[in-house]
């Protein structure tokens, strides 16, 4: 499961790096992409939709309302937990 979490985390980091409006950012698993304003609200929604599509999962509004989901690693863990076993 750790490998899956790492893969999802890297996907999220790359998404943020590709879609942020900030210059010279450093994104890691501990980055809070909301508090650090790495993504605007549209880009955040787009990232969630991209994750759902990429990994064939569905994140509920209740899950997304959890403030922990604003941290890259926590979001990666949640996504990884929903991926069907291969």
C-alpha cells in the first residue's frame, strides 16, 4: 500500500507544481495546498476531479470537508485507500 500512496502523492505534487500560480514553490507530502495558497479553488476542484478520474474513485463531500484532506500526504492516503486492489 505504501507504494500506491507514494505514487498518488507524487501525482498530486506534480499536479500542484503544474497548476499553481506561485513561483519557486516547494511542494512535499506535508504541504497544505489550501493554507499555502498553492491552488485556487478552481484548480483544487480540478485536481480532485482529476484524481477521481485517474484512479477511478469517488471522494465524498464529507471526506473532502475534512481539513486533513488539504495536506498532500493525507489526500494521497485517502485516494490510495479507495483504489480497488489490482
